[in-house]
C-alpha cells in the first residue's frame, strides 16, 4: 500500500511529466511549422536552379498537398464536407492561395525582388492585428516590445545592399501582395479558431488545396497551355516535394495555433521570424549568398524576439 505522501508525490511527478511532454510536443509543432515553411523557400530555389516551370510545379504541388490531406483524413466524405461550416471558407482560401502566387510572380517581375520579398514577409502583421482586435488577445508591454523587435528583425534580415529598382507604376502589386498574403493567414486563423480547434484539419486542408489545384488547371486551360507538361519527370518530382512541404506548413501552423498555448499573434510572429532566419541560413550555407551587417543584426534581433515572446 502506498502512503498518502507517496501518492501525492507520484501524482505530482506524473502531472509534471505530462506538462513537460505537452510543452515539448507543442514546441515541436512550432518547429515543424518553421521547417516546412522554410522548406518551401528551399524548393523554389531548386526549381529555379533546375529550370523547372514554376506554374506547372505549383499545380502538381497543390494536387500532392490535397492528396496528403486525403490520405491522413479518416472521415473524408464529400457529401458531408459540403455541409461543414468551413466549406465556403476553404474554397475562398484555396482560390486566394493560387491568386497570391500569381501576384508574387508578377510583382517580382514588375516591382522588383526586394520590395516583393518585404511585402510577403511583412504580411504576418495583419493576422497579428486581426487576432488582437477580433479575438481581443491581451497586449502587454513585453508582448508589444517582442512584436516590434520581430518586425524590425524581418526587415533587417532580408535587406540587401544592391539597389533594386522599383517601378512606381507597379507599386500597387507588392501592396496587393501584402494585403493578399495577410488576408490568407487571417482567414486560416479564423478557420482554426472557429471550426478546426477540435479537429478537421485534414479535411479542411484537402479541400483547400484541391480548390487551388483546380483553379491552377483552369488558368492553364484558359491560357491554352500544354497540360501534358505536367507529366514531365522533373516537374512531377519538384511539384511533389513542394507539395509535401506546403501541406506540412499549413498542417503544423494550424496545430501550433491549436496546441501551443500561446496567443496566435505570438505564434505568427515566431513562425515568420523563424522562417526568415532559417531562409537566410539556407541562403548562406547552401547557396553561398553573402550577408551584410544589417542581415546579421536582423538574425540576432530575431532570436531576441523569440526569447521575449516565449518567456
């Protein structure tokens, strides 16, 4: 027979173990969200290196991501999916996914790489503001400082010395990208909070990516492109690898929002500064791109921001 003190000690030990396990598991979701999202950057670099048509690879990517969600889902019945509260929302996000991609390509060509990258990375400010205003998340001095440092770290980490000419005629493109990408993340947050907090991520992701794939195929047909190119080995391989990382980025982001016990504004901050930091590391170690002093300062500030926001 165990004494009362032994029982109390055992209960305290098991509670501490469960708490530690839960916290480590939550942090793993955050880590995987950062790794998979950074993997998208890496995939795009290699698509460019091997001269793979990005549009075709993107469509294969969405087909792959949709298939991943279907395989992981044990309750996917299209008749029941139509009746879900998030059905229309997933269609809207799927269409926005492919739309934001085209804006990125157009903005890069017309407005310049640097301003496009900045608009894309800074868009995480919108879901943060949405979470604070709509869900009335707390705003402390510590949190405000952490988010402020996070914003500065992103700007400094992607700053380039070379002059990137901006055609003011097309400045509306990066502005549209900023609001488009930020709207997508805000809608994902809304879907997670209102519909996916108790499950259904796989079904939601399956339909979302399927809609994006269908939209991409329709665009190809409208442009009268050769659909047979989708079956080229290098396009298939590149698109499948991109699709796996793309599915992982959405899946683990929603898992992080569900389980991290952190405010979503903090989750978006950590994930995005993690993506920027890891992407800069990839550029330095794999592609041998040079970092200037401001980039290094930005990376240092990113670690400081993560420390402030998670403690």
